[in-house]
C-alpha cells in the first residue's frame, strides 16, 4: 500500500482527547463508569414472558451429576488448587481454603449424599461459595456451567433426594441450599456427626 492513501494521525490530539493527563477528568470518568456499573448490577433482571414463576440458578457439575443452586445464595466462584485438610471433621468436609483473607470450609456434596467417588478421573477444582442460614460454605464442582432460568413448571418434585427442590427433564438437580445448610451435620459438634 502506498503511504499516499493514509492520513497522518495526530497522536498528540488523540492523547489529549483521552484526557490521560487530566486527573480530574480521569477521576470523573472512573466515577461515572462505577455508577453506571452499580446501576446495571442493582437493576432487577428483565422479565421474560412465561418465566414469572421461574428459578434463576447457578448450574455446575460434580462427578456425573448436574446441580443448580439459587443464584442469590452464591457469594463467589473461583478455581482452587489446594485444600487444607482439617483433622477430626466429617469425610464430606474436604478441608478449608483462604478466600480473600477469609477461611471457608469446603464440602463435597458427593460424600454428603453418599455418591461414590471411586471412578473419579479428576479432582474437582472449582469452588462455589454459598451462604444461607448464617453459614458460608464452599461447594466443590468439576465445572461451573453458568446461570440459567428454569421455569417452575419444568421442575419435577422428588422424594429420594433429601435436599432437592426437584429435577428437570435434563436431569438438573435443583438443590435447596437453605434446607441443606440447616443440616446439623454441617455444624462441627452438631448432631449426627460421623
């Protein structure tokens, strides 16, 4: 290409238009962006026709099972590499991790639900920190798929899964985290510890 077809860019004008050297302009722009983000995060989710009676859940896999938990109970999702084992705790407690300076207990739902981990090809390396009933517990996951909305009409109640709200036709088990976190086994020194 010949240089005749290109206009010369005035880089000084570009830098001035970005206000990189203007501390007040930069601070105002940052505050405006933060305010805009806060409004977007605080806004209620958009209504979708036919989904008034629906649950918004975080979907994750653990072993061969897919689970969903209410997004309002989720505090954070992160990858973990090391869990510190704590002696004298039930087997379903895998240990503790440090999450932003706070010690969080890590629980393996498969062990709580008596699901075998013998054929496990890889250890779960994602952590979903959930909070309910004054407890904050990390739930292990092999993969966090994301957030989805499940119409209540698609949820079939089940009796054989103690802490399930129900199951969808796609075999997504919707967990009742509030009820799960009421289990006395989750409190060290509680009843039925074993």
